[in-house]
């Protein structure tokens, strides 16, 4: 037993070192790309309205007229709000559908048909129904994120071993106990797979809503500065939107790593 502990510690240290090396490589590649971008643009004297250097993009953060903080917070609220709503409604809907095969047969094909509707086409209708602002943009984000979460959660709930379910039922287990101790833990790998896809779609939903009709947010700001050919500000808005998307994705990834063992995760 005493010989096993050093081996386990050595393996953990090796994995930690490999993980740090991967992150160092990723950061180094990004830094090198930014430096190359700066050097090439300045050497070729590319006009700023065509492709600004990174230094000019970063310089826009010091200008108060862009209201970066408030616009970023608005877009973040739309992304995270719509995404969280999709997770809650998607999981609850999958659970309800998993309890009744008849309900699944009746409702699920309709949900698939509704998902085929282009969400960008729904945007103007949502604006007409709910005016414009953060609320409608949250709904557009929700509409993009809901189905991937519902689909993967429903599949995960169906993949549970039926013999195990029969065993719990024979022991007088309630529906809530079946869900809490059997179905939900077994469905987590599928659920997180859908959540990671939805995290990417959430950013698109919020930005599409701001493009259609909004008075705040990073997407709205991009439309405003476009007419003035303020390319550095447009680039900075894209970078901030990307950062919000990465933050959401990494948050989901972190929760997945905390809840699911490595062997059980789905790529």
C-alpha cells in the first residue's frame, strides 16, 4: 500500500505538469498571433478602417463614448439569462417527456418541427410581440439554446438501464427518487454535451437580437460604429463578445469536470 501512494502522487503531478504545459502553449500561440498581427499590419501600412493593429483596438477601451462596461453587461445578461432559462426549461421538459411515452410521441415531433424554423426569422416576430430590449433578446437566446439541451437531456434519461429502473420501482422508489438517484446522474454526460453546444449558440442568439432591434449591448454598438467605419471599435466589440462566449463555455466545462469523472464525459 505504501508503494501505491508515491505512484499515484507521481501520476497526479505528471498530469498537472502536462496540463500547465498545454495552457502555456495555448497562451503562447495566441500571444504570438497578436504580435505577428501588429507587426504585419504596421509594416504593410494597412489602413486602420480595413484592418487595425491590436494596439489601436485596445486603445478604444479608454474612450468613454463607447460605454464598454454597460454594453458588455447588457450582452452578458442576455447570454447568461437566455442560457440559464434554456437549461432549466430544457431539463424539466425532458424529464416530463421521459415520464410518458404517449406525451413523448405527441409533443416531441412538434418540438422538432418548431426547431427547424430559422431563429433569425423569429427575431422580428419576437420584437413585434415583446417590443425590444433585454427581455426579447433573452428569448431569442433561449430559442437557440433550448432544443440542444432538451434533445440531449431526453436521450440521456432514456439511456438508463431499464433493469435498474425496475429494481428501484420494486423497492417502492418514487418518481423523484428515480430521477434524482438514477436518471439524472446517468443523463449528466449527455446533458453537458448539449449544454456545451448551447453555450456556443447563446452568443449568436444575443447578438442577433441586438442586431435586429436594440438600444444597448455590444451588437447594437457594432451597428452604430459601422456607419463611421470605426473598425477598431468593431473589432473590440467582437473580442468582448468572444470573451463572454468563452467564459460561458469554460464555466460549463468546469462544472462538468466537477460533476462527472473523466471516463464518463462525452466529447
